[in-house]
């Protein structure tokens, strides 16, 4: 469902207050919303919330939409802080901007790439999506560090997680780029992997920073 950014922010605030803090309703004064707030009118017009005695209440459809909205926000936090290494207030701000781009389908791909995280970087729960349930049922590891691969296992490089520019340049020079195929040749005493027709050896610390998606051969 397409909603304005402000309407999504109200749903997020309602989800936290009602579903996580145990409130029966949401007081618009907490967001300093005016009585004739356009986003509130948008949510009531789409039958997502009810406004009674100045307080906002979830309708069933609104509760489900709130769940999706808070899920997108917390997945965006994981992306910014875990993958892009943008921490603190800047990470929060970037996540707020990015979450509105995660329409249905994109959030599923992001969740899979992040290996279906259960919590945000602040420790708050990320409501599971259908992809999370299916992954658990199928035993699908999703995207994992290279250190979790077995010798002979093949994967597709998803991303590199490091804020060290020298490490990044070193790996990129080896052909460790998102989308490239990688085969783990051995994992002890060092990690040896093959990209294309070339083999490279790296230590465990560097191998942990290469995230790959398993490919069945």
C-alpha cells in the first residue's frame, strides 16, 4: 500500500506504543500532530486507523501495515549500520530516508541479503516476514560470511563488510565483487578461494568480511 512518508512515520510510532509498549491507543500529542493533520486524515480515509476522542487506534488492516512499516525501518537500520557502517545519528537518519524506498519485494530481498535478522542494531525486534519463515523451514542460511562455507562449496558474493579502505581495495583487486561466483577451496590453515580462474589465500579475519549466498551445484 502506497502511503506518504509522514503517514508511515505515524504507523511506526503507533506500532511502538501499542504493540511494543502495551498502550491501548496512540496519543497524537507525542508527535505534536495538529488536529487536522493531513497524514492522520490519509490513514483514516484508508481505514487503517480510527480517531476516537482525539486518540488513534489501529484497525486490523492498519496493524498489519504498521508491522510492515516498522519492519522496513529496522531492516534499513541493519543495512546502514551493518553493511554501510554508518553509525549513530547519521545511521538513523539515513535509515529513515531509505526505508521509504523499500516497497514490497525489495524489503524481502534486503532481508534475505541480511540473513533474516531478528533484531535491529538497537536490539528491538524486527517482525518476521514470509521470507524469514520459509528460510527457517527450508534451513536456508541466506547470506553468510565466507567462514561458514565448507571446502568445495560455491556461492555468489553478496557484499563486503569492512570500513577499512585498504582491505576493500585488496579484496576488489582479487575479484571479490558483488555478483561474482566464489568457490572455497580450503579453510585451514588459511582460507583459499577461487574467483574466476584465480586462487587467493586470506586469513580468517578477512574471510569474515566477505558475505556470500550459497549456490547449489
